[in-house]
C-alpha cells in the first residue's frame, strides 16, 4: 500500500478513485506522564512521554486508514493529511485522511 502526501505519483496513473478513507485514534494522558511533563515544563525540554504518545496515536490512525483502504480494494492513498484536536480535558484525537485510489504503472 502506497501512502503519500503527494496529489499524484510520477510514473503511475490513477485508474480508479475509490473515495475518502480515514483513520483516527483518541488517547488520554497518563497520570505518570502528566507528573513528569509538569516537572519537565519547569526546567524546559522535550516532553518525551507525550512525544511517544502522539507517535503511537499516529501509527494507529495510519493503520486504520490502511485497513479501510484495503477493504475497498485500494492500492494507494494519495494527498494524505493529518489533523489533531482536543476532545476533552486530557484527551486528544489524531485524525488522518486521504483519497483512496487504484493505480497502475504508466508504460
């Protein structure tokens, strides 16, 4: 499965557009990470626990996008975009979406 932020790929032709596909993950903060983040914010620096949490969420959201694309027989997702939003106090959503297509190599 090709996943790209490009609108088109060199050397391939979009044979069929299958529609929008998406994936999301909603995660809440962990109390232990919150305590460490609070201490880190006093002294400055990267909040590693939150960085890891967001990375895990992105990976999960992309896997859900891929599953949805495969279910409609896409072999690529073009123009992929990410969005984040706060859902509730201490919880955030990572949302990923793109255009599911079937591509063929250009002769």
